[in-house]
C-alpha cells in the first residue's frame, strides 16, 4: 500500500510543481484560464506558492505522515476552490483538470492515512 502512496503523492507533487511553474512564468496555457475565473494578476503568484507548498508537503509527508496528511488536505481545499471558481463563471472546460486533481488529492490523503 505504501508504494501506491508514493506513486500518487509524487504524481500529484509533480502536477502541482508544473502548474506552479506555468503560473510563475505566466504561461499562455495558464493565464487565460486564471483571467477567465477572475483571479487578479497579482494573486496568481500566491496560488503558485501554495501549489509549491503542497508539493513539498506531499514529498515530506512520505517520511513524516502528519505533514503528508496536512498537505493533502490543503491540496484538496485548493482544488475544490478551483472547481468552485470555474463553476461560478460557468467555465465548464476548466472544471475537469481541477476536479481530476482534487480526486487525486483525495486518493493521496486516503492512501497516506492507510499507511500510517
């Protein structure tokens, strides 16, 4: 079971890191979506730093489970917020990736709790 925890946590940490890089480099594939849901330009780096914190927490959490649990909960809340933001502006195309990563974060949380 711990192998599944490692795989899911590392996958999610990598996805968070890549998303953060897209936000910090103002990638053309990321910024229009952020603007569509109404995120102010000066808040985009804050979201990137939250993703980086989540990625680090998931990685550290493989060695110290309370950090992994806290990071997974934070990532779940982050992506539930993203889903709500997309629903609020009726951006159906943006819900999928956020919902997918929320489900992966839930899986990371459940697996981390099962391997305590």
